[in-house]
């Protein structure tokens, strides 16, 4: 493939879009890796489908969540097994994704970025993200079968309240930073 000439405004714009897409793909990989590694305790917020999978949720956070819905000992045991299995699977996926990240950095630092290689790498990264998302959803579905409908409703309400509180704190920080 011939390198794009920057004498044409269309070629220049295309190259800028390609580089922006590559940078976004690399940033997306960092974000998913950070979330899967650190979970809710380090800025992952734990909202939505990933709240049970981060290592930060195993232990006191998970115990508090189970306490809040008055989970039985049997429910606790099942949910902890589900969460631990999902965390282990996501850790393995994260490890395998490090090679993709390294490929992206090597690709980006070449004198001429190969658009086809960048697209192929993006597709691999998206497939990996999709796999992680499916695993988190499966864990949530498994956990939903352990909890009663009333417990799930209570948990959803707590998650909503936590989300609202986090949004308020975010707005407060933005207001402080804008002054």
C-alpha cells in the first residue's frame, strides 16, 4: 500500500482520522485493562455489568453488597464462586490482551502507519473487549439466578443511588475545577 501524500487535503484528513482511530483503540485497551484489573476501587466505578468482577469487589465490597440484600450463606457462597471465576477469566483475558497493546504501540511508532494493520488490530481489540463484556454479562446472569427478585430490586436501587451520588460528586469536582 502506498503511503498517503499530505499534499491532498483529503489524504491529510484521512491520515488524521486513521491516527485518531488508532489512538482511541489504544486508549480503549488501556481503559478496559485498567477496569478489568482494578475494578471499581480505582475509578472503574463498578457500574453496570462489571461491578462484581474487579479484584476490589472481592472481599469487603462484595460482603457489604451481600449484607445489604440480606443474602443467605448459600447465596453468599454461590455468588462468591461466580465472581471469583469471572475475575479469574477476565485476568486471563487481560494477560492475553497485553500482546495486542504491544502490537498497537509498535504499529503506531512505525515511520508509516499501515492502515490495514491498524484496522486488523482494532478488530482484534474489539473482539477481545466483546469477549470480556460477554463474560461479565454471563456472571451477572449467573448471579441474578442466585438472588431473589426482591434482592435484585434492592441492589438495583442501591446501584442507582450510588450512581446518582457519583454524578453529584463529579459535577461538584467539575465546578471546582472550572473556577
